[in-house]
C-alpha cells in the first residue's frame, strides 16, 4: 500500500548524524558500529531504500535548526543567523538528492498529482517525493526570510519546537505567541503555508488558533489520553483541529506511546511498545471525529531516536506496511485504511493547493 509519512527529519540525519541515506539501513548501522556520540547509533530505521521497500513514496521532510538564547539550556545554535545557515545546508542536501534522482520536491497540486500517478503506474525505481517543512521557526531571522523559504519550496512550518522560542513556546515550556508570533502567523497565512501545530505548548496552541485562520495540520502528535504530557494533544485540542479540517499524524517515539518512559533507562521490550499503540492513537482520533478522515502517519522515525526508542515490531520504516493489516483486524474498512495511510494528507494538500 502507498504510504505518506508526514514527518521525517531526513536532512538532519544526513547533515548532523552524517548518514548517507542512499545506503541501506544495514549499511548505515554497520558504518556506525562502536560510535557512542548519539544514543541511536547503529540503531537507525530510515533510508531511502527502506522507504521504497515500504512503498513510502511521499513524505513531509524537514529543515530543523533550533536557535537558543544564552539562558536556554537546550542544545542549538547560538544565533538565528547560524540556525538559518544550517537550514540552508539541509536544503542543499535535498537539492543534491534531487540531482541524483533519489528525491523530488513537491510544491503544488500539479506536481503532487503527477508524482502520485508515477508511483501508481511505474514499475521502475522512482524518486521519493518530499514536501518541505520547517520544524520550529527560530531560524527565520525576519519575515523576509520566510518569504525566501517559500520561494525555495517551503510549504509547511511549525512555529515552535522544544522550549521557549522567538515566535511561540514549544514542548516543556509555558507561554504565548507574542507580537512576533502574531506577525509570523499573518505572514504564514498570506503566503498560503500550512501551519504545523505540533510542539506548541497549550497556551501557544490556543493563542495560535485564535489568531490564525489558514490551513493547519499536526504532522506528528499523539494523544494525551494515553500519555499525560504537554507534548501530546488533549481531546479539546484534537477537537479544535477536527473543527478546522486538520489531519493529525501519529508518531512512533516510544516515550510518546506509553506512560512512564524514562529516557536512557526504559526499553521498548520492557515497556511493551509496539505498533499497537499507533493503532490505539489512530482509533482514538477516529472515535472523536466519528470518521477516519482526520488522522494519518507522521512517524518522526530517526528524529533523534532509533530502535532503542521505537516499536519492537518495527525494524525499519518499511515495516509500516504492517499497519494496514492491524487496522483491518481492528475493524477498519479498506476505505478507512487508505484514508489513514495516505489519502487524508493527500486530500488535505489538494484542498489547500487547489
């Protein structure tokens, strides 16, 4: 089955983890043998080959570079100019993958429909389509830089990531969007970008909903009813997104899937983390919506974690092909499963780019 993954940090893995994603997953793991600088060394799950094997022909791929002020203990760049430069390096990697024929950027409806038709009809090796998204807006030095990013193909943006940011407060912080955040929202709306509500803290989320009237989705965000943490959406937030015809992608980071996860101590095996929790989150949103039209896949695989912190029944991203049968076992129809695996996000894009 064709799959759209609404959140993959591909360029971050290439440029900061130094992973050649044209290699196979086993080759990348072998190249990292003995490395200890990051917890997911030798445990990655994503490569372009694995995506093709799993028929993941379209994804929302990120640029990500956090700017942190001096008093902020989070890792990141010391100036927005450095963060901007890093996003440009990441963009250069995507462009290089396009030159190789490995990937193709999707910017508009015509390109989207053409790419889907290619994957439906061609038996040859096909480029993986990517829709460019910016995770956290702190690298946007000025609103002029946002327009420049749009011209480069940026089509979605999340105002915040972790901690307090320039334009909004993100995960594990408390606060609103302020004057700069409101100005950013106006420019996002003017440009026709998709706003990604993922990572907004509760106050910033509700202020954003009050001041923004454009297209919104949540690329990788699970349900607070299962894991009571501000990183997840409460039912009231999910309902607000449903009212706005949003689609919510379900993520596969273990700490977002089961309660009481302790980083560096808990294991997927010990905590019983499997793709079943993905099914539970999908089903919860479908029950709130009363249909299967507002949920999809947004794995965040290799988003700073690997096999040490993802479902035990997933070795590589290709194992997402297990999800359709699990949904069928849950009682979902073929139409429902198609919606969840790709059609909801594709229809969202068609409605936005019409």
